[in-house]
C-alpha cells in the first residue's frame, strides 16, 4: 500500500468533520441531522486511525472500534427518540420542536 | 399602714384589669362598683396613709417594690416615694377621681361602652398615681406616657364619630412633642448626674452645677417643654379645647383636675433644677403669664359650654405656671388643689346641664334653667364663684389671691407678671359669669328633658362644699395668717420670700383684685342680662378680633400651615417612595437584560448547536493565539 502522509489523513478527517458539522447546522430534517452526526463520528474515527498509523500503535484501531460501537448504540437510541418526537409533533422538521423556548 | 402604699396605685390597676378581662360582660351595677370601688378604696387608703404620715412627723416614706432595670449600675426600681407633695396630689387624684367615678355611673348609664369607660378611667387613675408617687424619673415617665395613652383612649371614647378620633390623635401627637423634650431632658440629666432618682438628683445637682450653668438651663427648658405639652400651655395648648369631644367626666378628671397638672407636678418636683437655672424659671413664669391671657380672651368668645371651661383650664394652669415661675411653689400647689375642686365641679355640672338638655352644648341655646335644675344651678354657681375668686367666701379667692400677691411682692416677682395676672383675673370673672348668665338666666330656649339622678348630683354637692371651704387652710398674712398648707409642704418645697417693705400694701392689692372680680361680674351682667342689644353692635365692630380670639389666637391655623401642610405635601410627593425607585430601577434593568438574553433561547436546536460551534471556534482561536 502507498504511504499516505499523516497530514493528508488529518486534513481529510478535518474536512470530513467540517462537512458533517455544516451539514448538521444546515439540515432541517432530523434524520439528516443524525446522518451528519455519523459523518462527524467517522471523521473522528479516521483521525484516530491516522494517528495510530503514525505512531505504529494498535491504540488507534482500538479507539475506532469503540467509536463504531458507540455510534451504533447512539443511532439506535437516537432513532427511538426521533420516533417519539415524530409522535409528538407529527413532522420531521427540527425547527418545529420549540417547546423549550424562553 | 404606710406599707400599704403600693396598694394605692395597685387597686385601680386591678379594677382596670378585671374590667378588661371580663370584656363588658358584667352587669352595669357590678362594673360600675368595681370601677368606683377600686378608686374609693384607694381614697380611703390615702387617708389612712396620710394619718400615719402626719403622725410620724411627715417622714418621707420610700417603698421599693422591685428593681425594674439593672444595667451597668443604672437601676431604677419600681419604687414609690411619699412625701407631702405627692400626698397632696394623691389625695386630690383619688378623692376627686372617686367622686367623678360615682358621677360617671349616672352619666354613662345608658352607654354601650360602660365597662370599657370604667376600665380606661381606672387605668388612668393608676397611671397618674404612679406618675406622682414615682421615686425615680423613669417610673414617672411610665406614668406620664400612661396618662397620655388613657387620655387618647378616653377622648376618642365615642370612636364611631370620626371627629372624636381626630381630637384624640391631635391630643396625643401634640403632647408627644412635649414628651420628646422631656425624654431628652432625662437623658441629659442622666449623663450629667448618673442617676434618675429624684432624691439623689436633689442632693447632687447643687454640687454638680453652678447657678445658670448652660447644662442645667438646657435641662430646665427641656423639662419645661415636657410640662407645656401635658399641661396645654403655650405653644402646645391647641389640643385641649378639641379634647372636649370626650365625655364630660373625662374632661373633669383628665383635663381639669389631674393629667393637665402633671406638668405642674414635674416642675415642682424638679424645683432644684429651676433654682439652679433662673432663666428657665423666668420662662416658666412668662409662658404661664402669656398663656393665661391668651386663653382668657379666647374663653370670652366661645359659645360651646365645655370649650369655655377648657380655655379656662388652660388659663388657670397658666396661673400655676406663673406661680412656679416666681418661686411661689406651695402657692402653685395650693391653687392646683383648689382648682381641681372647682374645675371638676364645673365640668361635672356642665355635663349635668348637657345631659338634662339632651346633649345641647351651645350656651346661646340654653337659658332659664335656674329654677328648673336648682341643685345643678347652685353647685355650678359656687364653682363659678370660686373660679372668679369672689372675695372671702370662696376657696378660689384665697389661692388665686396668694398668687396675685406674690406676683407683685415676691422676690422674683415682676410688675408685668402681676399686671398679666390681674388682667387675667378680670377676664376670668367676665367669661365665667357670662357662662352662668347665658346658661341659667334669661328665657328658656331648650327644655329640660330627664333630670339628673343623685349619682350625678351628690358628687356635685360635695365638690361645691370643698370649693367653698377648701381655701380656709391657707389664709393671707393680714387675715389671720393661717399657713397650714404651706407648712405642710415646707419640708419638700422651698419657701417664697417677699421683697422688703411690701407688707403694708397687702390690703390694697387684695382690694384691687376684689374690685376687679366684682367689676367683671357686673360687666357680664351688663352685657348679657341688661343691655343685650349692645352685644350685637360690639360684635359687629370687633368682628375680626372676635374671630381671632375664637380660633384660639390662630394657633391651629399656624400649625396647619407650618407643620401639617408641609408634612402632607412631602408624603404625597414621596408616595412612590424615592429610595424605592433606586431598587426598582435595579430590578427593571435586570429584567431588561433577561428579556434580551431570553430571546436567544428559541428552542430551535440548530441555534444551540451553532452556539456551541461558535464557542468552540473562539476557544480554539484563543488557544492558537496564545502559542
């Protein structure tokens, strides 16, 4: 495999994170917000892998497994919550959930 | 017997407490008996204690009941001190008080607040007794405040009528000014002498201050301030005419015989201060002289029977202050005692007249009662004669004459004091008999309703007898020189000296006074019986003066303009409370910022995320800038 420089990897992780972040901020649909959070998680995971490869340690890989596990759990809980919210406000528009206003 | 001294104030207090505790549920006869009986028992005890006191050569009796306060060596006790001065006062208070209680059983018989009345009266008698029996000034101040409270309660007794409440409050607030002056005087006394025990003050004061030292003069003036408040002298005299809103027995007891003489008692008791402060003593006399003239002229123009008597009281207490001012201590006390008799008589008799005329108080609507209510007429006439000081036969002559004589002949006497007192005597005679002629002579304008029972007339008779014979215990030098009264007080109060070479003029002075008294009666007779038509002419010509004197020389208007209006204006301006505005301002500002920041909590999740992101960016950039 070709050597990929650490900087490139980290830059990629950073760009992915930014994309995910902007996507969370822009999207109105709650499910798309969740997907964007996934992207951010993946970006963080990628950063760990790159760092692990740089130091030639398996810790980065271990962290990535943690992150993926956590992401799975989080998605299931998140989807359950989204279902509940949909039950309440009958729409998937994130801006409609303003009961905590003021 | 003298160890029962404490019972004398305790008995009326018990009566008051019983009547308060039973809240008016007792039958009238029992409530009245408790009320009158407690004072009657106190009167009997007074006589027994007096006999014991005199037989032991007038040794002062001190009885400490318990220590009231004990702070750093300052320990006034609840302690009673009986000497001849306080004995005279408790005799008058219990005896005249008892007669007034009996009278009230008749006068207030139809009133709903019968038991309440007697409770207040008993409480008053107890407070007044404490005032005169106290051996230290702190306990005396307790009595002082107590009588002020009871005066308020009794003036406003018929509280459903709004004006009575105003009169009661007016009395209380005006005497408050005096009380404050008195309190400051007490503070100064304590800081200088370290004690408020009266006997100790009398011993320490001459050693502490030289004559006319500024501290003792200040204390003298402050005590005078307290005295003028309670005794309704200039400048605090405006409450007494309005205090006539209370029932007549109240006017008789409080505003004639006892409470208004508390100032006289105070000054006589603290005579040592006034001997060390001649300026203050002169001013006592000046205030007395001016007040007696002002009140006398005001009494000439009144139409309400009780208001004439109120102004008359102010005037006669002016005589007592005048006597104190010229150093004639025992004369002032003698006049106090005689005045208590005839003024209480006059108020009770006036009350009886008002009672039989169904609460008609306007003299110009009375008349022709001479034959209809003979007992009341004769007792009223005797009281008026004593007030006007008709020569030889009335007690008032002996007491007032002594003051007149000493105003001229005394060492500290002064021609102006004498002249004021003389004019005052003339005016007294006129307004007194004006009152008699208008009320009892002429045609009957209001008819007599129900007659007064013996409960009301017997005390009148007893007081009338005293008003006639009470004076014979003190006859002037040239008429037998009986000095029973002044000898009795000589252990407590200093004697008065006369200027050399004046004794020859005594007959002349008495003659002048007697002539003026009779002339005054004739003047009243002339204008109110013989030539009534002239009255309208004179009134028309002097209308402004008449109105001025009628309003008490404009003092009410003066105080209204100078004190009441500015105060009301300030409270209206400050209605929204300027200081509060500062704190409310703080609240308003925080509320404003609260609303501004609350708008950031829109409930929209994306905004919150944006907030987090912005925060993270700021911190990261800060971190980067640091390195």
